[in-house]
């Protein structure tokens, strides 16, 4: 089980590193825009990401 968890974390890090590696200016600009969002908007984005992730996990399994 731990090996699957660590592989998932490693894959997440690889995927998150693609944008700042390939488009650093766009990555920086997206963070500037993210800072301007309200807390509730950021929470909604987080909740949506979690729900989409759970749906993908359910469909794959």
C-alpha cells in the first residue's frame, strides 16, 4: 500500500512541475491572480479538485 501511495505522490509532483518548468511566466501570473481570490473561491476550487479526483479514482477502480 505504501508503494502505491508514494507513486501517487511522485506522479502528483511530476504533474505539478510541468507548468512552472515549461511556462514559468504563465505560472507566476496564475499565482498573482490566485492571490486576488477570496477565501471562499479558493475553498470552492479545492473542493472541486477533490471531488473530480474522487470521481476519477472511482471510475478507474
